């Protein structure tokens, strides 16, 4: 009997850590031990491992898809992998460890519920651990799991593990991270990944897969502030639905119910929700991250980029934004340069007014002297837009608090931002 995955809960997680900490091997081990890979994939990996003259199957080859990645044994781009167990569906973003790929990590982590941060048991907490933890806290990833990997190379020593946990706790106390879990593992040998390790009987916690299957993510979305950015207007020109006018989009926060009084931004007109429709039929309520079509009781001029919100709970509206931004382009930003800003389904032109400070990711210090921005830099900036944006702070809502900047000449995405 085949399993229906469509209604299962989805957990998105990202992996981070230094080069050679074993991120790709860990994901390969998860896929391998949870029986989530096809036999032909396994055969190809076994052949590659033999070619390299390895005595074991190199599971990292399951995720390193680019030819350069396999030859150099490093991860360059974000690789997405999908797998499911009877309890949950998963999307993994395997992100690179090198400093010059910070922007790739930001991309992979921006939608994650959880970050797996790997530490080499022999090296402990290093600069990259701090950098990736900072990015995870900046992107407001709700859960962090610190995997102390390569325990097999330190003879499964409990004291070494405990020291790393203490070091990390000391550092994490400076960050805004609420939920941190610690696990001693060996991705190569499979200890505590899917199956419990017999070599670390001192560790009484759960295995990694058990943690991923059972960590509570239902409250990760903002269910208080109701936000519905309109993506398109649905007007079927058929006799059956002659007078139908629906507004389609994805709920970005809160809960909408039939009969709720709503306000439409920017016009400010009020109406009530007449129905909430999906392909499967009508719903009584819709919440993030559901995609639905809403009908309102009054005929109001609404188009893409408008936002439907509750009457008594409105987002901020302003043409002046202050945000933390990760710069993703080799070309530095032009002072008072003009860009397109994409925020929810809304677009406008934007100007970078002033860089407030740059963040030194390794020390977390603010640099207010050197404001020269280069690729992978993270900085605080003031932005002016040509029309008001309806936003919440990124801390309150990741959907309505984030945006991207696009170069008007080349159409490249040059930056990702989080509104403060």
C-alpha cells in the first residue's frame, strides 16, 4: 500500500559547518539508513568510492552533485534533497562551508525550520561554527541542533563532547536562539544518526532522526498577525462562475475565517470574507502557509501586490525601511544606487540611502568605520522605496519581514534583506 504524503507535516532543515565536518556524509547517512535512496543511486556511489580507492562507501557522494564538488570533495552550491519517513516529510538544504559561499548559506537557510550545525569533535567550536550560528540566528531559524561529529576519531570520549557543548552554550547565549539541542554522532559509522550508538552508552538523548521527526514546528509560523498578500485575481469567464472574483495567494501569517472583517491595503477599504476556496472545495479557515483564493462581499479594486489584513491588526506601512542585508553580488552596491525591491507580492523601486554599519561575522562586532560592501557581507542599511511597503519586523514574521533587491540593469538578485 503506498503512503499518502500530501497531508504530512513538512520540516525544512539546513546543514551548516566547516569544510570537511561531514555535512554531506551525514545527509548521505540519513538517506541511506532511513532507506530513502534508490538502488541505482547506491550502486553509482559504490562504484565512485571504489574508483577513489576507498575501503568504505563514500556517502557524501549522494549529495555532492556538481562535478567540481565531487572532484574537490567540497560542497559549492546549495543541494536540496527530499525524503520522507512514516512520520514526516523533509527537505534538506545542504549548504557550503567555505567563507566565500556565505550567500549560498543565507539562501538555503531562509526558509528552514531547523539548522543542523556540525562540529568536528577534534576541533571543537571554530570560527565557521560561530559564523553559521550567527546567520541562523539572524535568519530567525527557530531550532538549532549542534551535531558533534567524528566522535569515532576521539574514541567516543564523553569529556570532549561535554566541553564542546559548554563552549557552544557560552557563545550561543549572545545570540537570539531559543531552542538548541546537542547530539554526539559519527556520520561515517552511523552512530546516533538513525540508530542508537552502542559505543556511547553515556548519551541518554534521542537519535538525530528521532529528533527531526518529533521536534515541534507547529508554532514556528506567526498565527497571530493575519496577512494575505494577493498574488493574482481569479476571474473565470465561464457561465457557471460568471460573477466569480477571487483573490489568490498564500497566507503569510495569522488565521482567516469566513465572515472575518478585513481591510485591503493600500486603499484602506473594508469588507468581509465571503468564502475561502481551494481546488478541493471551500474551507472554514485558512492559515500560514496555505495557498487559497478568497472572495470578499464587496467589489473593491484589488490587484497583485495589495494585502488583505484584519481590520484591527494592521502591518506597518512605510517608504523608509531599515534592514539587515546580505550582499550577494560580486559588484559592490552603488552609493544611493537604485534597485527593484520585491517584498511579498509587492514590487517597487528602492534606493540604498545609507549603510549604518557592517557586521564582522566572526566577532559579531559592528564596524561603523569601514562601510565598503563586498560580496557575502552582512550589513545594516536604510532604504527608501517609491511606494509604501506593508511589513512586519522579520522577528515577528519571516514572510512579511523579508525582501530581495534586484539590479535594474542586469535583473540579477543582488541582496536579501530582513526588516528590523
